[in-house]
C-alpha cells in the first residue's frame, strides 16, 4: 500500500494530474487493463484522462518499479559491506531520482584497482585525512612519516594522498550535483572533423569546426553530430569552463587557500576534474542529450506514423493495382472488395519494350471484366509514365485513379508475412497487392510492415532502437483501436494490435473464424481458444461485426453497456435498431436517468454519440491528389513555379513534400508560415495537401527548396 501511495504521489506531482485519477489508473493497469481500454471505457475511474496521459502514467509506473528494484540491489550491496546505517537506508529509500541514487551509491561500488585504492593499500589514507582536516600547518613533515618501500619520498606520499582526496571529491554527492548544475546551465557541445577523413566527411562539413550551447541544440542537429562521431568522421565533446568548476569546488572544500593543506586539496581538485569528475559528468550529459534527442525524433516519427495510419481508406471497392517499372514491366493485380487477389498479370507500356497500345488494351479489358472501381498506381520508378498511360484510356473518366505512396512495399513483399499470404507469387506481385490494399485500407496494410521501413521518420536508424520500437508499437495500437476493426475480415496482423489480444490469440481468432465461416455475434469470441473473460473485456469494444445478429456489435459500445442501450430503447418505446443513426432521438435522452455506480455521464455521452454515427469511419474519405501535368523530373521545375503537393514526411527542421517527381522538396521550417514556427507539426502533417512555391533548385545534388508561406 505504501509503495502504491508513493507511486501515486510521485506520478501525480510530476504529470500534474489528479491523485484519484492516477491511483485508479494504476490499479487498472496493475489488473491487466490496456491503455486504449482504460481511456475509452473507464472514464469514470480516471476522471476522463486521455490516452496520452494514461500512457504517461504507465511509463512513469514502469520507471518507478525499476528505481525500487535498483534501491533493493543497492541496499543489499551496502548491507553486505556492513556499511548500511539507518540514516543511509532512509536516504536511499526516500530518493526517487536515478542520478542522485547512483551518486549516493558511488562510494560503495566495488571498484577495480584505481590510483586511490593503490594509495590506500600503501597506507596513505591517514595522510589524506590529515590534509582534508586542514589543521596541520606543515603537511610535508607529516608526509615524511608515510614513506616506505612502496612510497619512497614525501612527495610520493602526498601524490598518493591526493589520489585518495580526488576520489573522495568525485564521490561527493553535493560536488557532483554542483558540477552537474554547471553542465545544465553552461555546457557547450563542440565538434571537429577528423583531419585524415575530411574528404570522406563532406556531408558533415557544417560540423567541421562547430560549437554551441548544448541547452539550445535542436534534436536533429544533435543526432547528426552523433552520427558523424559514430561513423568516425567527427570528434565530439561536451564541456564547461574547467577553471570555474575548479574554483567552485575549492571554495566549497578549502578553508585557507594559503595553507599547505589548501594547496594539496587544490591540486587534488584539478586532478579529480580532469581524470574523474568531468569525464563522468560529460558522459552522463552525452547520454542524456542523446536520449532527449532520441525521444524528440521518435515523437516526430510517432506523429507522422499516426497520420499515415489514419489516412482515409477508399473503402470496399474493386481495385486494379499497378506496381510500375521500366525494364521489368508493370505488375498488375486485381483485388476484390475485401482486398483478396483475384488476378495478376504484367504489362510493358514503358521503355525499353514500349508496348503502349497493348498495355492500354489489357487495362481496358481488366477494367470491364472485373468491374474495376478504382486504379492504384505506385509512386515509385515509372509511376508518372504509367499514370499518364492509364489516364489516356477512353474509360479513364469512369475510374478513380490514385497515386499511392509505396514506401515499404518492397519490404513487405519480401517478408515472412507476404510469403505466408502468397506463397506461390513472386515479390513483384506481392508488392502490387500491397499498393492496392494501401488504397483500400492503409492501416490494415501498413501494420504488416516494420514502421521503420515506412519512411516517415527522422534519423530513425540512429535513435535507441528498443525505445523506437516500443513507441511505434504504442502508436500502432492506439490507431488500430481508435478506428476499430471488422472481426470477420481483419487479418491476424491487424487483430494482434487490438486491446487484450496478441499474436497467439489473433491467430486463434482467424482459425476459429475459418471453422465457422464468420462471427454472428461478438460474444462468440468467448469460444475462441485462449480468449478468456479478461481478454474479451479488453477487446470486445474495438471489434465490429457488420450485418450480425445484434446491431450493437457494429458499434464501439462495449457489450457491458448493451443493457443500458436496451433500457434507453425500452423507455423510448422503440427498438434498438430504431435508435441507430437517429440523432434526434439521441438528443432527447435524459442521460442522468441511466447513471449507475460504475457508469457515469462521460460513458453515457460516448454511447449516445456512437449510436448516432454508426458506420462512419473516423478517418474520413480517401482524397485523390492531382499533381501538375508536365512536371515529371527535377529538370521540369523552375524558380517561382507554384505546384500542388502532398506532405510525405515531417521533421523538426521542416517538411518534405511530394510534388510528383522522384525527389521530394523540402519546405524549411522558416518557409512554413508567416510567423515564428517552433515545431513544423504545428503547421503541417503527413498526407496533408499543400500548395508550394519552388524557391531553389540544385539539379546536381537533386535538391528542391519549396515554400508554403510564399504561395
């Protein structure tokens, strides 16, 4: 109980959240509830905390548990050394800062042989104590008493004593905190090019002789420096004014600077800073700065991924999908309304074969034979040429023709997932299927691909990979559950991300669905192997059954609340069916009448809102971006040209925009708006349609600079 109270106090204070909401959220998490479930269906308990706040509580709780475990290890270690006092134990138990906790433990850590341990073994610790007491006027005379075979002279004795004092200074928590504070306020980050690699390091030329305040260095710049250092092109250091640090420590330690003891302590301080303290704190701040930069880069990736996953679907349409190419041709597939492959072929409209008319005829034939509703064409190599060919068809006006971002499609096509789905098809057919399915339902297809391969990140290969995976998985789970999935058509990969499920249960659902052909009611899930009552509670509200026995199974109303809807319908003297999509009836319901000990107004509002909009996809409708005709390569651009485009990546320094050529143009953060922009995500998002002006072209480096504010 005490541990829970401490966790509640720490988390509520750190996050600025209500204690009761934090306590109840912790209890729900400890009971096995998921973040999406808690945020959607336990609003009364949490005080309507949103998903981000609940995720923050979860992460803080994990961190606190790790600190508690570390404390136990430290206390055990110190106790085994017979050095644990009540005061020290209390100090450890009341510490919740990892850094300070390690400072407390530092003097008790088992050390490898250091200069100080050698000095202690030589019997010099009493001399070090005499010096630090600063009472003896003639330290040199005292030092003569400590000479022996290992310590030939008084100077050797003083040197050994200084090593001991230097270690004591390094292990002093107050001194470490003082130096740490100086790093926080004044640290500079500096980089220099490795001279022997200057030619190879050209891409890092901005950092050949670079220096700025660490505090104000943006994450993308930090990650560029770290990458340059990791690749061996740059030398990087974080530093403070050593003399200033030395003076601060001496002012704290020395009572009389003119005394012999004061001189020895001053020399020990200098040695400590150079050899122990500054390298230690520098490493600490390097790691902290890297972690902070990683987190910012990952947040950018999460935002971009969310916008990509929530890209509006075209819906249940028959799709002709084309993976364009030149020499190897264009792989062409037909997908039914559920995304199942029903035909595949290859056409060669582009060079070197140039079978233009034959390709047009084949496309026309497929459109008529399969009653094609829309055409999806990948935006990679030969994409523009292929889309022009399709648009030249006499029947083009009867079709919706989409240019689809194919980033990561090749990763999917060669993956185990794709091999399982299409064991008899080659990678090009699988790639075309992926392009078509991205149009039908982007989220359902993209969950099959490692998010890192989708191409909407910033330095994704340089950041902490464990943290990246954890946060991207959280984003996928959040998106999938916010939309909900069709229980009778969802793949095991999509079901895996549903609250309360996992790979094994998801596969069991698919297997059971195959046996019964389709689920008629949500409650049938309880017959699925390994899907118990707890998992059912967590997942049921996020699954949908269209045209099932119970209309509420096609809503986000949780089965635990079905009885409330039935009571509402009974009080209105109508059927549950009649309540669906009836906004007028929904507005007339007195919610207070249905409040119980567990269901309050927030949940009741959600129920009524859901009943009034069944069938509406929260992602909206798919939009078709039309690029400017005649702009096919970078050579077709000119300064001042205004073009339509779509944002395909957002970073901390700006946004990349697809304008219909191979190279995406960069809108620098300074060109996003006619005001100061702190973060590009304030202004633009992945998949947003924009108009841009070409302001610079570097054909040699294949770079295009664009502006939104100048349009």
